[in-house]
């Protein structure tokens, strides 16, 4: 069985983790500081703040921007529930917007429609590794939090995602682009916001009391992420290579393939196609051929909240499937995936 996703871990990763464990310094320490420097410099930003998860990073970002009760936060409906949760953590009101059917990213015209006097910030995920329409979103003039959980190393107009918003957040969960098992990072153009976030991450040895968190990353996680970061250019090249193979082999199938946009570099965290027949039946047929595909977003947020009027997200939800793509996929596995898709396509469309 070919799994839908899995981390790409090699001996050098294992060695890095063992060295850290043996050093006796396993909680937040020098490795976390080293990662904060190296990761930020890779994105092209001043040193950020490492956290225990992407969710913790988003939570601290909203607090640092002073988002409170009654404030409205815009986010797309077609994303996992992590950003939605963090908006509720700070007592703010989520305002969902529809997506662009081709890129799966925020639909800018819908963002503009849903702005009110209370809108304080827009959360912008770069879905599946394809950068969102950043220029058009920045033109709105509100602060932007880039959610780069899918887009580490992706470029928009020659600059990396995570260098456009006032704050950007990253996730190092097991199956993300690079991993520490868990982990997150906050970057910002504003040093003041970073100091605030750093202070809130950790409760110990403070001169005053206010509500703070334990959102620290461990040195064990940081040493794994550092080891992965060194291989990131290779990981991205491999993802793009596999996407190219899928593009070439699946163009005759009855699919809508991923779009490429001028000035945007997609890193293919996910390879998502839209099919014309029933998604469940399709996934089941692929599974019988030994290939685990999946729906890319478990459930659009408006469906959890009982809201309607998100036609593009609904259309995508009913037609999108995510095909295995990760650096450790072997060539023979890629061949089996392509063959399985071609066969199932013939039979079901
Ligand atoms: C994974 C993910 C998160 C949350 O990151 P965790 O590290 O799992 O907390 C947030 N946003 C998006 C788009 C994600 O994919």
C-alpha cells in the first residue's frame, strides 16, 4: 500500500536527534535558537520565534496583534480547523470567505465583500503550496497573517512566502514540508511583535505576572527540523519533479490538473486534481489498487458552522482529490500511482 503522505527521514536526521538527546539538553535551548536564526534567514527575515506547533504560532500572532472580543478575522472556508480554533481562542469572530476554484486560495473579491469596520486581520493560507494572490490582498490595506504551513520555500514574484505579511506562521507537523514531529514558527517584519510573542511563549522567570503560555519547542524537535532544513531545496526539487511527471502522464485523464500561475512558484505540498465522478467511489477504487489518495481538506469550515453561500468551496470539496507526493516516493511507486489513476479514470469517467 502506498500511503497518502509520510515524512522523509534519513540517517542524518536520526543522528542529529540522537546527538541532541545524548547532550542532555533536550528542552528549549541552543538548537531552538539556531533554528530560529537559520529558518528565518532561509525565508529572508529577521530571527523569528519557534513554537510548539503551527496552531500555537497562530494563537500568539493573534494575541500580539491585539485581536480581541468583537474583532472580525477573515479566513477562507477551505482550510483545516487550526486557524478557526485560534480565532475562537482570542474571542474574536471568524468571517469565512469563498475560494478561487482554480488555485484553492482565498477569493479576493469575496474578501472585499466581507470587510466591515470590525475587520482587523486576514489569515492567508497558501493552499497546497501554491502562493495566494498576495499583491491583491495587500492592496486591501489590512494586516495579513500568512499561514505558510503548506508553502515553506514557495515563491511569489521572486520572494519567499512568509516575507509579505506583518506576521507569518509555519508548521513542522509530521507530514508537513519539513518536520520535527510537531513544531511551529512565527516570523514578523516588526521586532516589537516578535518580542511580545517571545515573552508570551514561556511562563517562567518573569518579573511581572500576566497570562502566558507554554508554547515552547524542544531542542530535540529543533535538531530534527534543522537537519530537514538542510535538505529542503532537494525536497522541493523532488516534489516539483514528481508533479511534472503527474502533469505529463495524467493530461489525458478526465481531471482538472493543478494550475500554474505567472510569478508564483508552487512547491506541491499536495498534488490536488479535480475529478468528474464521485470522490468516495474514486478513492475506494484507488485504495483497492494499493494507492491511498485522500480528500485534501476534511470538511470546509462553513459546513461545521452551518453556513451556506460558499459555492466554489463546495464544488471543490465535491471534486478534489489529493494524490501522494513526497520526496521519499520511489520511482516505481510513482509509476504504480500513475497506472492506478489511469485505470480508475478509464473505468469511472
Ligand atoms: C497544519 C496546519 C496548521 C496547524 O499546524 P499544527 O502544527 O498542526 O498546529 C495551520 N494551518 C494550516 C494551513 C495547516 O496545514
